[in-house]
């Protein structure tokens, strides 16, 4: 019988009444939860309860085995008019089992009531499993067996605690039985279980049909962890500065740490993202490492950022799920000259002008254009710097240069971390006469 069964047996039975007042009643009778050898009776009346007698009848042969008198009881809670009485000591019965309780009550006015089947005394042994002992607190890939030791005790209804010999104990892993072992003469048990993951281990005793009858009980659980093999990424890119529309090649080596050092991790999958930070990313794709633990990918970023790598260790609890990053890749937005001309004006100066465009949709807040001169088209010198402004066709600029010698002229935009550099076509201007 389980604890739940014993509790359910505390139903109301029929009552035989003689000279009873309307207020005198027996509410219930039964075992104290967790102290099954102690009898508990609840009764009430309009005046003090003066006498209580409990008759215990065996469920096996329906014979009365004991009487519990008022002198054997004490008021545990409430008042003499409305209270709960408990036996002063645990009852000492010959046989473990269930006993029907019939209760007689008499109050100070002489009213008397007999309630038959007021409840059930669950006179059973309660199991107690001592703290489990395990030989390791965590497992690794090569050491997955955990030895489990413990002792099974029984708490008799008389409150005596002693080992339970030759009883079966289940060793559960995450609430599933993995092994069943019998206790020795001292109630001790020992076995081992093989784990494939971090898990909770618990010893559980279930009613096994042995003698005496022992109810259900379990130990406190023990948590076993996993020692994971460290992993790492080593990532390189073929260039850290690209113009908009250019691709970047990512090369990665994935390794695991062993007693002999870092070695390639072959046949493992994962994913790659690219972005400016961990919250602003674009999906690059998945990967599977080759026999040498490497993989490569091509990607065309549209903004600056870095590659973010993650290893998928699903199905392998002994492998650490590491992450990695590459160096930052700067993406320079497009910049181009759509027009450039240079020629001598009537004053003898060289007049240069042109238009710029930024095809990616963004432009610098200040656009500075250098006009450069070269006598031979190889060595260039900046001879003017002007700011370009929007004129409806593009960003226009113009400069007048005092130079009588002939040579080539061109426009240059320096770009920077955000925009790419641009150079116009060169224009030859003859010297002045």
C-alpha cells in the first residue's frame, strides 16, 4: 500500500449512534502522515469530550486486535470540545498491515456515539534511502560509468529504524530505471550505470512483494555533469578592406583540445554570420569541416563587419559548443567621377571642373576633391582642393590653377574608412605661350 492509498482509505464510514447529542461527532481517524504507528482521531461536541475508545480490526481476518483508550491519547490540537487526539506512543501491533478503526466517543453530558469505519490505520514500514555515494561528479568521453552506493533503511511504525536486507532498489537516471540491485544483510547496495549525457541519479524503492510490506520511497537525487572537450576556431580573411560589390574569402580551421594538444576536428557542422555586431548580422551559410578540420567560404558583404562562427554540437554532449570571430572587414561604399574637364582660360589659368556620384545611395557630409597635376603623367602633385556640392546632376566642383607649363590634370577623391577612393580620367593641357 502506498502513502496515497493509505490516505485515500480515510473515507467516511457508517455510524451507529446511541444517546448522541446533535453536536457530538467523530470526524475521522487514521495514521499520522509520516508516523504511521501513531493513531490520530478528530472529534467534536458542544461540551468537552470525556472518553474516546478506538477499536482496531484486521483487514485480513476481520478480528479486533487492539483497543486504544482515552488515557492512551493526548490532545494534540484544538480544544476538548473540538480537537485532534493522538496516541501518546506509537502503537505496537503484531502484524504489519491495514486496520479498520471504529471509534466510540462520550462527552461531558453523557452523550455517546459509535462511528464504525472512521478510518484506516496504515501500519506499514516506510523506506528511507541514505545519501547516495557516487565515484565521480562528472563524466567525460572516455569515463562514462558511474558507481552508485547507498543503504536502504526501514522505519517501522514503532519508529524503529533498521536496515532492510534482500530488498530490490532501482537506480534511476533522469527518472528512468537503469539498474536494479538487491540489498545485502546490512541494507547496502552497489551498482554502476553508464551515462551518455549529464543526468540526475536517484535510488528508488518500490513495493516489491517482500515481507514486511514496505511503502514507496526514494533518495535525494545526485546530479552528474559532463566534462566537455574544448574546441576553437582560427579564422582568416584574404583582405580586410573591400569596395562595395567585392567578395571576401574566409578560411577557417576548427580544432579540439586533447592530451597531446590541439588537433583538427573533422566532419563537424556549424553556421556562419556576418555583421557589425552580434545583434546586426546576415546569414552567410552553413559549413562542414573537411578531414583536416578546415573549410572556406566566399561572401560579398554590403557593410562593414566581421564573420561570426558557431559550432553545432547537437548529438555530442562531450564536445564544447564554441564560437569564433574573424578580423573586421571594412566595406567602402562606391564613389566615382562622372565628368572631368581641364583647359586654359582667357586669363591663362588652367580651369578644371567635374562631377562626382555615389552610386550606393549615401555620401559624405563634406566632399573634398583634389585637383592634381603631373608634367609627365607619372608623378602627381595636388595643386587645388575644393568642396563638391550637389547641383542637380551630381556633386560639382571647380578650380582655377596658376600654372603655365603644360601637363596632365586629374581629380582625386581620397575616400576613407567608409567610402572608396576614386580617380577621374586625366586631361592634358598645353602650356601657355
